[in-house]
């Protein structure tokens, strides 16, 4: 194991959340269900959380760095019943309330797609004036508001998507073209939400890691989001990465979007690290915007179990990768796990490709990794919908592989999760839960000398696009200096 070789390091992270109960109706599943039965709209509205409840929710607190994820194991479930007052700003970033997020979307809007009612906009402007991430120049981009009547007319005549806040329509987003099916209001809302949350994560990173990175130092930005920005001639060709960079102070950067389903964050980090190692770029940032389509995805399970709709939050992240500085944890590019075409799609085959093979390259055994970060879906969201505990299933697979390799005992398979795994704490935002929510916590633990290694494993379902039956997997090891 060549431990003295220089490798790119993770120099900074930003994680952000936006509480958007008013957008749950625009999630893919709720939207389809409401179209079939309008009464579903009232059912959803009756189970939406207020900001204080979402802010106090322990998995959300872990996501922005107010709580270590491991602490969730010792918190009594259901977690949503924990209502202790909580801080808005965590170590890694901001948990933005809905009114401000509507203002952020207006700020990110270059084509006057978003209209906000005048009194509401004035309130939002005043709130954002106190936000540490925004200045007077940013506030000037919010422009002027409009009337409720004008908003109602646009919703009725232009097929605009309503923006609701506390039960009232306070704005809307309109389509970008009368005939282009890729520029409908719904698709533009998805793309703008991704752009806005990406900006929030980037700005959070520049604030929390100001000693290590300035926005002007970034040379390349990679967006891992699942949204397809474009038009009817090039449906997924749009560059949200550069659009995010533009409004985040990254004036010396370019960038592009990388699509690999839920595995995209791991692909992006490996590629970013390779760009840094090659000397092509010195500072690269991987950013993932929130996935509006996933809002309320499992709302039926939550309604059936008499609980609030927990998928009411857009999550985003930003990760700065730079040259070895002798301090920050290193990405071991000499031990990248990858699920090749010939590996097939069985759980064991994937585990061998992304766990055992790269560890063998590094001269390590499965128990030599302190923490495995897998698909960190919050089980309190997935279990009521019948999807089970996704992280736990992954850890049992890794433990079983360790048993086959005689590196773990069969009697201790159930213990592997606590010893080498993590509780799920990420919002179910498609690509976002795919291992990366733990990078900030792992980096901190390594800088404190409390952890030596963590492995980050992403997986993707390529068959969803009806172009291949293949699945995808990729992993990397992060190692303390």
C-alpha cells in the first residue's frame, strides 16, 4: 500500500436544506395522485410540517452538521416526535425556511419565470437582508413584486405552477415556451429548484470553509443533479453547474453536469479528484442540487401511518477537492471500486466490485474501514412505504461478504451496521443520499484524529431510462493523513 503518495484531498464541504412544504404538491408522485383524485391535495395539505418541526427533526440536524449521525441510534423513534428547539445554521450550512427559498428561486431566475406577490416579496427581501450569505447586490436581483390577481391569471391562462406558503398562493412559475414540452412550468420549477439549492450549498461551503477556499479560486464545477435542463432539441444538455457557479461568486470557473443516476456523486468526486491529480485544475467543486421530483414520493405510506409527510425538504451539497495539503483527508485514487459491465447486477457481485476488489488493491480487509457510507436513505421515510431500511440491507450485504472472506463471523453480521456502518439520515433526494452526506462528518472525524478510513459507495439504477438493464456502482476510500 503506497501510503506516501500524494493524492487529492477534500478541503471543504457545504450541506444545505430548504424546507418547502408548499412544493410537495409538485413532486412527481403527489402531482400524479392529485391529477387522478383532487381530494388527495387536501390530505397532503393536512399532514405538512411547519418549519420549526422540520428544523428540530434529528436527521435534518445531522445533515447540516448539528448532530453526529451515529447519535441517531440512541434517539428514541419515531424521530419526528422530537420537537426540541434547534439551531438553523449547522457546522456545514443552512436550513432555509420556505419564504426565503422562494426568494432564492427568484434570485436565481434569469428569465422572469418566477412571480411573487408584492407584500410577500417585501417580507422575503427583509428576511434575506439579515442572511449572512446574501448582500445588497443579491437583494437587488429580486426585482419587483406583482398582484395576486396577476398571479392567478398566469396560473389559469399560462399553465403556471402555483407557489403556496402557509396555505396561500404567494407566487407562481410560468412556462418558458408555448409549445416546447421541455420548457413547461413544472420542468422549469424542477431545474430552478436544483439551481437554487446548489447555489445555497456552494455559498454555505464558501462561508464555513473560508480559510481553505474562496469562490474566485474555483476553476471547475461539476453538478451531479438528476434534472435535465435543456429544450426540445437537446433535452438534457443544459449546464446547471455553470449556472450555479455564476451566482456563487465562482467567476473564474467553468463546469458541466455529470449524469449517472444516483451514482453520479461518486463518479463526479472520482473525476474531480482525477482532474486535480493530473494538474488540469487545482480547485474543483462537486455540487448536487435538490430533487424536486422526489418531494412527497412516499407520502402514501406516511398518510397511512398517521404521520407527517417527511419528504418536504430539498437537500443539496458542495464538496471542494484540491491538491494534497498534508492536512485534509485524501481520496485514494489507487483503489477505486467500479462495477463493470461484466460484473452483473447481483448484490454479491456489486459488493465484490465496489468493496472487496478496491480494498484488495489497497492491501486492506473489510473491517479495516472504520465507516462505510452507503445509500443513506432515512428509514423513517422509507419503512412506512414498504421500502425497508436501505442502509441496513447494504450493511448486511457487506458483512456477508466479509464472512465469505473469513474476515467477519456469521454470528456478528447484525453487529456490522453499528460497528462499521451508519444510520440513514439523508432526505430521499435521488442522488443526494448516495453516500456523500457523510463526507463532512468523516472529514471532521479524521481531522480530529478519531478515524483512519471511510469508504463511500454509490449505486445507480440504469434500467430506469429504458436503455439498459444494467445497474451501476462506484466507490472510493477517504483516508486520514
